[in-house]
DNA sequence: TGTACATCAGTGAACGCGCGTTCACTGATGTAC
DNA sequence: TGTACATCAGTGAACGCGCGTTCACTGATGTAC
């Protein structure tokens, strides 16, 4: 586990040199381990191998660190979604299903980021950077929705914003309820990714975007 | 606010008489105010007007109290859903939309229950009662799904379990992302209830359950 | 190239706080006879 | 109906703990000249 307490490292010297990054990594590890509320400022310092007062050189307080983690999370999230969408290549439907898988993969592979973003109760206006990062991530979903909607005949196009919200809601719902292996949850007859993919297929069909029934 | 610290109440006497219920009410109030993790055992005792050791007569520990709250939440949730579904009267589609509204109304009106159930990290196997209550609530969604599916021609029926999971995921997604007025979230062009209703209409359409397009 | 000095990024000790939990206790209630 | 006694549901003081945060400090680094 790469985030564990950094060894005494006598070579480090008085100045850490990279403490801010290290604190973020520590916070991610702790959040992943104990949830966003089990995480404490003091323990992050301990994990980073530094006195409990040191973090205050880099973050106003605990909430500021959490907000920073959430911001980085949204940035990584947006990048992952953009990579998966790949500007809708080779065609919007294919790209869209890749997008859905990427959403779940992010929630699954980066549970600490995901809970800092959506479950820790960090208000979006904790910082302008946070809000901007969250907005950009949502714009990714919205652009993809627009590209799909453009395939429909002019009279039958739903509002792209609404579609994006639906996509987000179903993705988040699947991720939050079934996406993490937090013991004691409900066993499923299929993987979360398959469940989301199936749900999205039905939804797209409902919009009139079905692949021909044998797809 | 009815859950606030009970007044000294000199008429109470040494025995409280109804402490267990009062602790649950106190917990609900605190969870609603500060989230499921801001809540503390000691403060619940204080709010109930009782010494910090008293709750241990009724709950093994703090987690047991939380699990009890979640259990009651699922029971109330199941009852609300069953009431809305009303055995599919007058017809499954109408009843189904009522069900969706009831889901959101519960999340909105009982945010403390809802977060104890889904956001506090209480494991479902914390107690058999909790698991049973959660299962019954889910069964409600599943029965409704079955009734709707029965309207489809035999060859085109999706698995009811899958449909129930989709319904749940989208409902939870909408509720968690947009359903509560926790400042600093995203402003919407429509209410959460409308958003869910629209999403469900598209989904049902995708299954072949559309009301005739002019609905 | 050397030196003086400002600034930066740490230390470590201390604080007050509220928490969860335990303990021996006691007042009130219920029951057997 | 009255009484002795077991049980129940509280009290209140105490504990050890880890937290967030502050403070005066100091070692390392960067910069002006």
C-alpha cells in the first residue's frame, strides 16, 4: 500500500519538499480505508511522517484539504470520462457505452476520490476551483448527451441537460448502491457495469436511440 | 423542532419510561442536522435529557442505535412505497408513477432516515431485522416491476429483478444528487420529482411500456 | 563567489474539548406470597 | 391488602483517548548585492 506511513527517511531533512502532495495521498488512503468521515487531519500528518502542525502550512484546515481532494477527484474524473468518450469516436453510441463503463470504473477504482466528491458532504462552493472542476466533469456528460441527441430527428429531441442529468443519476445510483464491494450490501445477479449498461440501453431505446433490436 | 432537548420535566421522575423511543427521535434530529457522522451518542443522551450512561441500557453502543434507526427507516420507507403503489390501482402505470414520487418524497421529507439507510455506512447485516426490513422495501419495488412487466407480450419481458434494480438506481441517483436542498449543490431547471418522472417515462418507453406518445 | 538576511516550511509541546465507555451506586417498579 | 425482595432503568463521576488548533521556535532555502 503505497500511501502507508512514509518510513523515517533520514535523508529527508528538515524540509519535506513535497508535503502538500503527500498529505493529499495520505488523505486518499485514509478515506479509502475508513470513509470520508473516519479521516482526520492529525492522522494524515502522521501518515505523511510529519508533525500535526505541519499541514497548516498547506491547508487552512481539514475541510480545505477535503475540498482539495474533491477538486482533484473531479479533475481526474473529467479526464477519465473525456478519454472514454474520445469525442464520440467511432460513433456516439459506442462511445457512450464506453463512457458508462468509465464512470463505474472510476467509482470502483478510486473509491476515495468518489466519496470525497459525492459522499463527504463537501459543498461545491467550498472553492471556485472545486465548482469549476465539477462543472467541467458534468459538461463532459452533457456534450456526450448532445452528440447522441443529434442523431434523432429534429422533432424528437429531448433537452440535452435533462438527458445528461438522467445519465448522471442512473450512473451515480448504480455506483453508490452496487458499485463498491463494501461487505454487507446486496448481492447482484450481474455486475454493476452490466447493470448500468443494460439500464442505459433501455433508456436510449426509450429516446428512440435503440440499436436495432438484435443489437 | 419537536426533537430538541426535552425540558427538565420535573414530572418525569427517576425513570424516563420511554427513553428508547426518545433516543431514536433525538438521533433522527441530530442526523438531520449534522449528517449521520456528526451525530454522537453522548449528544443524543443530552437531547433526551438523560445522563450519558443511560443509553447503554437500551443500545449496545452507538452503532446499534444507528442500525435501529436505519431499520425503522426501511420499515417506514416500505410502508410509504406500499401505500403509494396501492397494489397497482387503478392501473400499474399510474401506480408506478405514484411510487416514484413517493420515493423522492421520502428522501426529501425524511432525510435523516434516508441517510441512515443509505449514506451512514451501516452494514445491512448489522442485524437480521435491518436486513429483513431492507429486503421487504426492495421487494416492494420488485413487485411493482413485475406488475408492469406483466403488461408486456410474453416474448419481450425483461427480468423483473433487473428492472427493479434500475428503478432503484435511478431513484436513488436522483434523490442523492438532487433530492435534498443541501446548499451548494447544482441548481436544476426542474424539480427532482419531475426529473425522476421524466427519466422513468423514457425508461418505460424503452421497455415498450410507453403511454401512447401524446401522454 | 561570498555573505547577510528575509522568508519559508518545518518542530514539538501544549491547550481545551467532547467523545465513548465503565463503574459502583440508587431510586422506582413489579411480583410472590 | 401488605410486605419483602428481585429486577429494572436510571445517576454521576471518572477514565483514557485522539482530535483540531495555536504558539514560539528553528533549521533550510533563496536572493540581493
